[in-house]
């Protein structure tokens, strides 16, 4: 079983308004922390790294 974790920038352990990630043998899982039993997105490590870089560059800011 993989351990789900959220960013240290999310506002603390009781902040449920964020996403959580987990490493799996075939990639990275992403889920909504408000609905831990709900749907999950599975992406490759390469796709996840690209997503993180785009976020850091501000390309996905609303």
C-alpha cells in the first residue's frame, strides 16, 4: 500500500483543500484530499515531472 502525502505548502495536516500524491510502481497517483476514497488520476513519472515544472513556471495559474 502506498502512502499518500500532500505538499508542505498546503497549510498543514488539517487543510483538506489540496491534492495528495502517492508513488506507485507504474507512476504517480493524484487524488483530492477532500475525497480520499474517490477517483484517482494515475500518470507516469515523466508526465508528473512535466506538470510540476509547468506549475513552478506559473503556466497553469488561473
